[in-house]
C-alpha cells in the first residue's frame, strides 16, 4: 500500500531519499538509479528523439508528497527548476489531506480533429450535407487509426460550426483512450478532409487537432479546515477569508488571474514533463479555457475558493490532455519510471492527479499571499541555489543558505562572503560568534 505521507522526507540525505522512494513504490534502487542516471535520458537516445542534438539538459526530478486523491495515495513525480514549487505543493497537499484529500473526476479522453473549409457559398447546405454523412465520416476516421479502434477508442461524432465569412470548421470527436492523441487526431483530420470538402464544396484548409481540449475536462474539489490554514500570527478563519478574497480578485481582474493560473500550472506542468507529456499543449489549452472564466466573461481563474462552514473550499476545472502510452514514454526511462511512481492505470487518472497537484500549488500561493507574502518561503529555498552558485558544496550549502537568509541578503555576493567566512572559520564557530 503506497503512502505519500512521509514526514521529514526533505530532511534526510539524498541517498536515503532515493532508497525510501524505491521502497515506497516497490522497485529496486538499481532500477530507480538506472532510470534517472544522467537526467533520465542518454545523449544517444536524445539524438533519436529530436533534431540537431548535441547533448541533454537535466532538471531536478522530485517527489510531491501527501497527495491523496479519491481516497488513494500517490507519490507524484515533478520535474521543475523553480525553488519552493515542490515543497509548497507538498505542504498544501498535507493541508488538503486533513480535509479528506482531493476529489477529482475526468471526462472521457475525447480530442477534437479540426477540418477547415473556406469559400463556402451556402453554409446551411454544407452543414446539412456533412451532418447527414456523419456515420460515413466516422467510419473513415476509424479506418485511419485501426490500432486505436482495437483499444476501444475511435470516432465519437461529428460537429459543424459556421464561423462566418464563408468559413466552416468540422470537428471530428476522437476518443484517444490512454494516448494524449495528437498524432492520432492529426491522422483522422487528414483522412477525413477530402471527403468533407466533397460534401461541402469550397476550399479545404487546415487539418489538425485543437489544443483547446474542452471535451477532456478535469474537475477537482478540495476542502481545507480552518485550523490547518493558520499561520504565524494569523488565525485560520482570517487566512481563509484572505484566500477567498484573493480568489475573487482573480475573478475580477485578468492581470491577477494570469498569475493565479500560473500558480496552478506550477503544479500541473512539472507532472506533465516528468511523465513525458506535451506541457506546451497543456498550457495552451488551460489559458484558452481561462479566457472566459472571469466575472465579466474575460480571462479568469481556473480555480476558485469560497468559505463554507468551517473550511475553505476549492473548485477547479480545466482541460487537460495527458497520455500514458506513446510519444516520449517509448524512449524515456525517466518518464516510464514516473508512471510507475504514480501507480496510475489510465490517462484520465494521470490527468486527475496532475490537476490535484495544480490545485495544491494554487493553495500554497494564495495562502502565502494572504499571510506573510510569497517571498519569505520562496527566497529561503532559493537561497540554496544561490549558495551552490557561489561555490558551496556538501554541508556548506545549507550553512551558507542559512546565513544569507538570516542576513536578508540573498544575493550571489552575500553567499560568496559567507562562504569565505565559513572557510576561514574552519568549523564555523567564529562565524556563529560574529
């Protein structure tokens, strides 16, 4: 039985963390090491993955803890370069755990293949012809993706939209099962395009998927009791009120909503990257969907917070197309390990976990803003990176970081001065006296 509740995980040395993670998911330490060596991808494999390769570029691979979704625990892999993201998500997930954990659901994995038509003289006649031939078009779509059909996926319907100015767009809805589906959907669009033009007339234009995956939505709810929201000098109800008002601010102002949603994607994107998914497509879909979520129909928040009885309650909805088969997963050992860490069985479950981490990241951000500000915790963790940049190694990293945080001077120059002081002091006793 996997548990994501591992108190003090961040305090133990790196090697011990790796052993604990391997034991938690039931893999050997050697298997974990092999998958993550050299950033999880060899240069030779990378050379066969994209073009013009000259090497690989590694980012930290970490685990978000405390994530309990629909009654089940998940150790969640996150690949991200920004300090505090993983710690903040893990801490917020612990608070949400106290309220029963995340409750999430995902729509069937339906993607949209778009076929553009223009120079349409009679839109009503063209729409009727295409609609009448929907079964034929679905059969053409299925014939283009036989392997998907064998796995229980395939075309689920046809829609026609009149865009005006002689433009029509035909949507073929495709159930992609456990694939993200970009290549599958593009194949469908290409296969159906010529027949659509014959039916409608006009000129055939673009044939490609849409990254606004609003048929593939994920919905997450969470409840956080007042008592776990309390912070130094701030009572739980006071923090909850601050979170609710910050949420309303995001509904009213698109400038705030953009940053509010960035906090959500701080959690979603690292899970997408860790599992070999297209995080750029995820971002495009999320922000396109957010463009009508504001209080006045403009860009607004994907997640909102309200006070209900003795808790702060979140509700989040976003389009999220992730896959557990195909693509990078075929060649990237780190991505395959990530799925084993997660223990998810379907793409829809993966999307629900990623969205849950996104909600946790949002809670962490708005709670910090509602109390002592975002910089205090973030800069304390950032101080370690500054210490490393100054040349600190081993135990000196934490000691230099502590010194520059205490001095409230988290700069490279301050870290270099601290490192020199510690080096001169030997065991550091003189520095502590100073």
